[in-house]
């Protein structure tokens, strides 16, 4: 039976997993955004594609590299938390 404590504990764990999974891509977007913004401020180049293309490209690369980490983390969460709740344990 799912009590209130189990529900909130599972919700907390799910939110923590979401933070862990999204951190690599968000960190890369932040670092690239600051670097490109600094470059634009120093060179007075105000091109919109200059901010968009490097961010998207590096985020895709980080996603591709960290995809196994993301998959293993989600599978572990579902195996350890969600499936036993569904099965009634």
C-alpha cells in the first residue's frame, strides 16, 4: 500500500534523478553561453546564430556522451523504486 511517506519519498527521489540527469547538459549550456557572451562582448560581434549553434552542438555532444549514464540511472530508479511499488512490495 502506498502511504503518503512512500509517495513523497519516491517523488523526492524522482526529482533528484531528474536533476542528476540534466546537470551535464545544463552545465555545458551555461559554460558555453558565458564563453560566447564574453567573446561577443569583447569583439562587438552581435550575431544570434553565434550563441545558438555552439550551445546546441555541444549539448548534443554531451547528450551523446552521457546517454549511457542517463539510461543506467533511469533504469536503476525504475528497477529499485517504481517497479516494486507497482508490484505491491
